[in-house]
C-alpha cells in the first residue's frame, strides 16, 4: 500500500465555498425562460442539486482515497494504531457517511419544498434555509475532516514496505546505518555527519541469486519508549514485526557520539528471538586497541550477504 499518494482533505469551509460557488456559476449560466415561477424553481432546484453533487462526491472521494483498514496487512494496521488516534480515525469515516446521507436527504426534501411553493417570492427563502442546514451539517464534520487531514500527513511518513524477506539495519543515530544500506543495496539514501539524518524509513533492495531482499534502514533510535517520536515508534515496530534479520551497526570509533558501552547495552536489548548480525562501522577511525577489545562476533559486508542468503534459504 502506498500511503504517500492520499490527496489532501479540504476543510469544511473550503468544501462549502466550493459547493456554493459551483452552484452560483451553474445557475447563472442557466437561462431564465418561460413561466417565471417555473424558471425560478428550476434555477433553485439546480443550485441545491449542484451543492448536493459537489459535497457528496467530495466526501465519497475521501472515503475512497483512504485505504480500508480491514484489508491492510497487519503491520500497517498496527502502525495506524500506534501513530493515529484510531477510534477518531474510524469515527471520522462514519461522520463522512453520515454527512453524505444527511445532505442527500436534505436535498430531496428541499427539492420537494421548492416544487410545492406557490409564491415565487418565497422560493429564495426556502433555498436559504437549505443552505443554512447544509452548512451546519458540513460544519459538524469539520473536526473529522481536520483529523483525516492530520492523519494523512502522518500516514505519508509510513514506509512502503513489501512482502519480502526483510533485513533491518538498526543502531544509535549517526553510527553509519544509511551508509551501510547504500553499500549493501542499490539505494542512494541521504548520509550526513549529524544525528537523526534519516527521518523516515529508507528501503533498499538487494538481489542475491534469484532472491529479492528488502533492506530497511530505520532511523536512529535512542530506545527510550517514553520519549519516542513518531518515526522512532515506527522504527521499533518495523524491527519487531518485519525484521527477519537485524544488522546492528556498531560505531567503534564513538565518533557518532555514543560510547562503546552504551552501544553494547542497546545490542543486548535486542530480543533473543531475532537473528542479529553486528557490523562494525568507521573502523578506519577507530583505534586498534578498541578493535582488539571488542568481543561480540561481527561480520564483514561479504559475510553479511552470505548470512542473509543462508537465512533466506532456511525460511
Ligand atoms: N570515516 C568513516 N565515516 C563513516 C563511515 N560510515 C559512516 N560514516 C560517516 O558517518 C556519518 C553518519 O553516517 P550515516 O550513514 O548518515 O549515519 P546514520 O546511522 O544513518 O545516521 P542517522 O540517520 O542520523 O541515524 C556520515 O558523515 C558518514 O559519512 C565509515 O566507515 N568511515
Ligand atoms: Mg541514516
């Protein structure tokens, strides 16, 4: 599922402005001819029909533009529960459906009222009453329209993950994770000399033999559950839910700003249920003593590829 292409959701004010403007334009273009009472009725009925069309088609489009959560892979639904106000999100679609029904109902009712009106000077009043009621319906769902727009912006940051064997690159900020992604795959993701460069989840692909492997570079995490931001929470979920194998990037030079000891603690935190390979970054900057002292088993780039292949074959 591609969450990047959901179009913006307009506010209630914009929707109403658009609907009323379209109605005015179309009605002006509609020539007045024949019996005056009939002509006014035709014009006003046309206006309310256009308002109904514009609003209901916009609201229906919102319902179509967002993915149906029931049909999404479980990773995506979990991501939504983690990053959105899920009850409000679901309730907002209910609000769209409610408004669609209400607007159509009002349009039918007021079309009837206009048709029955005998006094041409009263028709404008009936229309205005319709406009008032429609405005109030649309304003009632403003909170929901605004929430869907906020949710869209959050969903835009979701990773476009594929159902492939998945390797996750993990480690503290600025240790060289993205550099490893670029070395391992054909990705050309941004690398920079400061922490938190990667603000969304980068994906790269690696072909070993006939196998396509997805490599996800999750943003640097400080692994503090209480203080995690949106992307860090996504990173943790990706790791838990999707990683078939974890590549832990260890910066022995400590130039990334994290001590060897701290990095060892983070490495230990990784659950025993995942296979974890350690990759040493910035060895060119590390002092040789640190390298000698370093206990955990670590792999070269070539060994990483071999290990990935071995694991893919096993699955
Ligand atoms: N000398 C040297 N520099 C490296 C090496 N690997 C990465 N760097 C540098 O370290 C800095 C951080 O690298 P990134 O790959 O952006 O690190 P990151 O872990 O993705 O960082 P965040 O996305 O911010 O978490 C960059 O300036 C890289 O050029 C290496 O092996 N040797
Ligand atoms: Mg990065």
